[in-house]
């Protein structure tokens, strides 16, 4: 059976100038022609003839090779028939000829991703601090089964040409996912079984056991209840260090999850513990915090934790302190009463805010007290402000200094705390707020005079006013060093002596006068006039 092909004698050529393709007759081979597109003239030879790749029968396998045959496939005539049997081509499923849609590809990727995500959750999140901690085997199997079924359906949908292979891969992944559900989380299964048995026997169920051989029954049950495995591991690790570090546990009860990070940061800040100290959830609002290298010992920790709630017990044998959290301490008072200075509760509520563990609440209370007349709780508020100024975590030194200048009742401790705060700021390269320097000058001492004197030497123009607030206590320091001052510092010192100097300064200023420039001599005359006027001469 043959089919005529009228184009068999045609040549497919390409213009060497514009690459436009044309069909011409065989009789034009070797002759000059002109391109109808760009009018370029060229000769039809082998270099301009386009030749297609030949494919011989049986060379290329695939549906597309036999789907659109011009002649039927040859078949053998069955025995008993004298005439050949007609052979008709079967229709081809369009899904085998069309490219796979992006939606199916995304579906398959999502199916594999869901199964992989659940597998990672089972492997990494079933431990003591994991998101799936406490999930029972039945729950894990339900989660794995749902992910497996979803992945199977999406893989079959995303592979229309190889659905059986896709189903096989999905079943293998499902088997692995189910196996992970059985293997990981066995501690939760044991705890669940123990709780069920304890529920039937009406006795408390232990939760985690660390294998301490010398524990009494009471301590063993307590260890299981708290879950001291992370604490024991950290104690063993830190005892091997040189030098060894102390590690304690804090059994936190009835803590709302929204306050967990706030409580953790507060404890680390107040105890100066290692930032790697971690908090482990134990269910029902209970947490175990492993505190690494605090500055306090086990007996001193309850005092630090008093702000959080009631410290009920210290367990020396397992190095754990128990504290019951008062969640109402984390709730800010009514803003209308906190802001109204005429309200009878204004001073009490703001004093309570100063004891908060939230730094932002403390700063808001300090700012409110700066503008309020110190009429109630002055000693308590002053003492608390001094403590806050000595805490380097409170980075609002200017507001604290302004409040202490108004509320302060015992300035020597306030001035000492201010000097330490200012020195810490200088080490960190931060700008000293003027109220902090004024607070340092409030109670002159050798330490405060030396600190402000060094500030003044570095920038006389800026700190001259603050240095003058020390009063006559700074006169001796200025007079003993006046011969070494630079011209700018000398002029500033003359102005300072004119404000705070006594009769001791008259002789020194008089001896300086003849050798100075006119501007400095004018300042000396003014300073001498001020000193004599104060002395009554």
C-alpha cells in the first residue's frame, strides 16, 4: 500500500542571509535563485539545503512513534483464514501525548513535602522540649496515616503516566512514616501507660525517671514528676569543666505560656546566669528551667524568685527550687489610675509597677513618677529606683536619674550607683545623660569628684556647669592641678573658681594674672570680684 507524496521532489532550502526557509523544485539544484524575503541571490547547493534527521522503523521507541502511522502495522494472518485480517489503529489516550500540567506537578511535590515534614516532626519534635512531647502512639499513628493517605493520592494524581510506580513509592514512604511513629515518642507512651495504670489504682503516676540508684521513693517520684533528665545532664557536663560551674533547676508551676519568655529572661538577668540556660515545658503550666552558672547558690535563689511568686520548697538532694507563679503580677494596673496623680491609688500602683519584671512597664512607671510630687512611699520608691539604676539591664538611665533627683532620700547610695552606671556607659561607648552626671554630683565624694573632674578635663565647655554643682569640694582638686591646664581648661577653671572658690583661690588667681592674655585676665578679675564679694571683703 503506497501513498503519493507530492512534495517528495521538493527541496527545503534556507537563505544564507536572512535564514528564511523555502521549498523549491529539484530542477533548480545548482542554479542561482533570489530570496523573496531579503532579495539576496545565492546558488542552491548542499550548504543551503535543510536536511531532516532520518528515523528508521524500530529505532525509536515510544507511543509517539506509532500513534500516527500512515499505514497500519503488519500482523500475521491467523491460522484457518485465507485472507489477511484487517488491522485498525487503536485511539491513543491524550494524557500520554500532552505534557503534564503544572498543577499535577505541584500536587506531587506537595504530597512528598507533607510526608517529609511529618517525618521530621516525629524525629526531632518528640523529645522532652519538642512540640510533640507527650503525644501518644494513637495520635502519632493518626497523624502519620493522614499524611500517608494524602501523599498517596497526590502522588498518583501528579503522575498520570506512571500511576502504579507513583503508588509504589508512596506506599514505601508511608511504611517508613508509620515506622517512625512507632519508634519515636516511646517515652510519651510509657508515661501515658503509667498514668492510665495510676488512674485505675488512684495513685500519682511518675513521669520521667533518670535512674538515680540512691534516691528514696519520695525523691524518685519527685524526679519523675519534674523530669530532671536535662538537669542531670547539664550538671554532669559542667562538673567536667575547668573550673566546674554550678547548675540548678527551677520547678516553675502555674505559669501562663505567654509569660514564659519574660520569666526566663528575668531569671537569667537577675542571676547573671549563662544565656544558654533553657526552660523545658512539662505540661499543665509547669516548666523546668535549667539555670547554668548563676551567681547565687541554691539557698539564695528563693529571694531572687520572690518577685515571680511564692517560693514554696527547696529540694537540696536534686538541686531544684520550686516556685508557684503569681500570674497577676504580669498584669499592668488600670491606666487611668496609673496616670492620674490625683487618684489615691496613683502612688501605690506605680510603686508596684517598679517591682515588675517587664522593663517597659518599669520605664513607664518611672516616667510617670518624674512628673509627680513625692508625697507617698518616698523611701520605698527611692530605694527601688537606686536598685534599678544599679541594674545594667535598665537602659533608661536618664529617666531613672531624673526620678532620683526628685524622689531621692538617701543620696550617697544613689550617687554611688550613678557612678557605676556612668562607668558602664563609658565602657560601652555610650553618651552620658546630663541628669546622671547631676546625680553623681548630688553627694560629693572622692569617687564622684574624680569621675566628674575627668569628664570636665575631657570637655570643659560641656561639663563645666555639672562640675560646679559639686561646690567647694571641687576647689582643692582644681587648685592642685591649675598649673597644668590647657588654655581652654584654664579659662573654665577660673570661671568655676569664681562660682565655688573661697579665700584659698584668691592667692592662686592673683599670681596667675600678670602672665595671662587680656581675655584670661578679665576672667581672673571677675572671679576675684565674685570670691571677695562672697567672703565679705
